C-alpha cells in the first residue's frame, strides 16, 4: 500500500515550476498532491501523479532531474486531534516522519495526509493494525 512520489529538483528561478506543470499538462498527467520546499538555490517539488511513467518520461525529456520515493497516504479523521492520533501512534513505535503534506479528497469526511516515514513498511503495518485507512496508489487517482 505504498504510493510512489516523484521528486523534481528545480533551480530556484522564475518560471521553472511553470515548466513542470506545463510539461505534465501537455503529457496529459494529472497532479493529485504536491509539496514544494526550497532553499536559496534550488527547490524540491514532491508530487503524487496519476501516471508515473508518463510523468517521468515527459519530465526527463525536458531535462528535469527526478527522484522516486515510497510514501504512505493515510486517511486522517477531519476532527481536532485527527492528525495527532496518527503522529502519536507512529511516534510510540519509533517511526520518524521525515515530511508530510496534505491531499484533498472530493467527497470524504476525512483528510488525507501523505507521509514519508523512515520505516515505511513498519508504519503501514502499525497504521493498518490500528484501523487507519492506508490508501492504495490506484485509489488516489480514482474519480
């Protein structure tokens, strides 16, 4: 139940992010979730897309440097303390959250968080054992 995330390394200059989105739009690739982190020299655009191979090929063809990472999409109760319940659980089991970002579902009563854990398989095991819904990659792009 891991989800593949693409990371695109970008020069921190005007228009580079727009080049990525234009490339993916022209390739017909839908972006479902993203996060952008930057430093003074470069940025890392992390994305969940609906067709990884098509996205990867289109971006490489345009000269972008890419990475692929396994992340976990988890349904989190959309209530006060919902995110805390996940973070407390993984913390109790010695699992570190390296980063996370949100994902929007259209008709759900829960939020979805994308987590990069240091122990991905262990995190999935613990979360599912405690009745958290770990969303498979193919469901992230379902309409």
